[in-house]
C-alpha cells in the first residue's frame, strides 16, 4: 500500500481518537491513558513513514513491517467506524422510540466495555510495532515533514457549483456567519474542520465564489498551504494572490519587506482570506502569521480549512466557534439524501470513491441501474418503495460492511447476489412488513457480526436453514416478529461467536429451545422482553458459563417464584452475575 494512504489512515485515526465519543467511551474502564499512548505511538510512526517508504525497496523486513502496520491501522479505523456506527444507530433508535436496544442494548456500559477491550488490544499491538520500528532505526525527518509536504495538489478558488452535491444548507449557514459581522469588528478567523474526503476545499470554494461574498468584501484571496507551515512562503503566496497582475518576484525579499507589503495589501480594504489545507499544530508558528493578519482592516474574515481539530482550536478566535463539516453529507466519500427525487439520478454512480450512502427515510421509487459501480461503498442505508431490489445490484457492492433497510414497506425479497457481500459485518432489516423470508444466499454471509431484524410482520424465521452459516455472528436482535415461534437450528452455527442475543415483543415466541440456547456457549448477554408465551427457560442453562447479564421482562415466567433465589429453577441461572427479572 502506498504510504500516502497509510498517512491518511493514520491521520484519520488520530483525529478520531480525540473525538468526544471515543474519549467518553473509554472513561468508565480506565483506558484514557491507553488512548493517549495510542495517539503518541501513531504520531511517532507518522514521522518515520517517509524513511520507511524509502528503505522498504531494499529491505524486505521493513516492507513486512509496513504491512503489519497497515493491518493495525485498518483495525483501529474499523473500531472508530464501529463507534460512529453505534452513534448512528442510536440516532435511528430515537426515531423508532419503541425499540429498547439497537444491536448493543440499552446499557451503554456493555458497548463501552467491548470498545475498551479492543482499544487495549490495538494499543498492545501498536507497542510491538513501535518496538520493531526502533530496531530499524528509521530517521525522523522533521525538517522535511513528510506528513505535511505535498499532501495534495495545489488548490485553486474556482469550482463548478453544478458538480457539488448536498452542501447548500452548509453553504448558507457559513455565508450568513461571514456576512453577519459589522465593519468595526476585528478580523475573525473561522476554521472549517472535518476528516479527509468530506469536501472541505470544495465547500470553501463554494463560499468563496458566492455573489454575496464577492459584494461584501473588497478583496478575496485564496492561498493553498498544504505543506510545511512556512510563514515566509505563505506571505509570498498571499502577495501573489493579492496582486495577480504584477509580474513581481518576491523570492529575494526579506521577511520584514514581505510583512510590510502584506500590510499595505490588507490595511485599507475589508478582505476575506481562505487558507486551504492547514496542518500546522505549532501554536508559536501560527501566532507569527496571526499577529500580522488580525491587525488589518476591521470587519475582515479569515477562513481556514483543516482536518485537525487541534489546528482548529489553535487558529480560532475567541468569539467564533469552528465550523465542523458534518460527516454524513460529503461530496465524494459520504453522501446523504433526505429529500431525494423519486428516482435517483444514474449520475450518482459516477462517485466511484463514495463510501457512505444514506437513503434512509428518502422513500425513493427506484435505484440507479449502475448502482453496482459504487465499488468503494462501505455503508448503504435504504428506504425504498420497491418490491424487489435490482438484480445483482447490491450483490456486486463487495466492499459493503454495513447494510440497513428501514421502512421498506413493499419489499418482498432482498434479491439475488447477497451471498457475494463477503465483507458485510452489519445488517439491519426494520419495518419491511412484506418480507417473507431470508434469501438462500444468507448463509454465505460468513463475515456478518451484527444482525438486527425488527417489525417484519410477514417474516418466518422458523426454518432450520435460517441463520445457518453465520459463523461470525456476535450480536443478534429479533424484535416485533409475530412469525417467530421457535429458534431455527441454524443458529447453532453461531454457537462459538454469539455474545449478545435479544428477543423482544415476539408475541408468538414460545420458549428458547433446549437444543439451541444452552449450546450458545459464548453468550454473555441475554434479554427476553415482552414475549408473553415464554413460561420457562430450558434445561442446561448452567452450561452458559460466560453469561454475565440476564434480563427477562413481561414474560409468563416472571409471574412465578421458580426463578427467584431459592426457587425450583434458580440453579439454572444462579451462576449469572447480573440478573433482572421483572413483570
């Protein structure tokens, strides 16, 4: 893998590690120190990637080290994706209201515990990678700053607004913010922050070219930083942007001369300056530029685009909050339709780098016939009026990791080709009221780890083949399924991996089978809620030695004292540390 890609992944991991969600998750289980150590390790690794790239050509051990690093960074990225997905699920849950659990259950401590364990594991592997790195004696090329220099091509201020999808609301919000100031206010600095691929530069270009911005500010300037934060180089670029018609060389000018010329450029006229792709996290270096700029014409504005929240905190002025570009509405990699047209345009399929497509609650009539061309797609959420999905359309999206069907009321079949989704880890089917059965290819989803099925009133899950082949399944939620009577024998294929199982509001479900439930030996959490026909738990529950949490509510067995301490069936569950049985 090209090291530039490794750097991007490392940068994404670093920025995400500092997010509120991941920091908050780690607090109850004491991994805040691990998170700091991970940040330090990844930062150290980033500094030697340029040297490692050069040495791998002649040293096979270095090449293998880079491959191991790639796997660890991908695992870290997957973990962060999992946290982001959990946040998304809880947002969906708030819409459903009736649902008590969404994959991980109502108790967030369970999810935090799992994430914390994964953080420790990745941290330990990173420690080993750093030890190996030290043995190679890589050179830390701080002067060249390989992480920053030439991260991208030089950007310009022009953009064709027709090619930009889904940014109108964001643009209006930022334009209003830029125009709201009075002429007597000091120069304000507004950072635009967001992960790579969200289209920050394109968004900034849209704002730069807005007619209202053009009329409000006498001078508009665009400077692409995208490399070492060298104040002298930035001043030269700023002068070139301010005097585009002058055939003047500034390279022979001293720093004092350059500063004087910039003051002359910006002193009188109200200006707006866009500094694109800033990576500098050195507060002292930034201060050298800031002190010069903020003392110029009052009412002026400076817009800074960056991936780093640290940069955003350094450059922002005290009165203006950073403008965070939302991660679910992106130009190239992330896209969300809310008020979608009846039929999505086929041109959507030209976004070959698209990774996240959310059509939940869009109620589209049809999907583009070239949907299969979105080969980079990792998340797909659908709300559609279709009865059947396009033949092989979804089955050819082999990079998919998460697939959500929400309120697809007419959907009768998931279609052919689902067996080819070898990377699929999360699948949710919610409110697909006409869906009768799971497709035959379901058993080939060998990477599936989380499955949620709810409010599919026509779905019959009692066939022995249902859930067969799901040997990686870790979490299963079955809710509001009147067709569920017994557990299918195919569930035994997940006996070695299933850790969480929730059955809720299944009014015809009679009892967890004695041949199935006691054999799910990896089970750590079991919830049976509002299943009125469940009167007992099967024999053999004592074999579930890993079971930590048992929650049973509004079932027939709640009315008996057999499962209370000292009761006839108490020995079945006495080994479980956390038990809650209520009416």
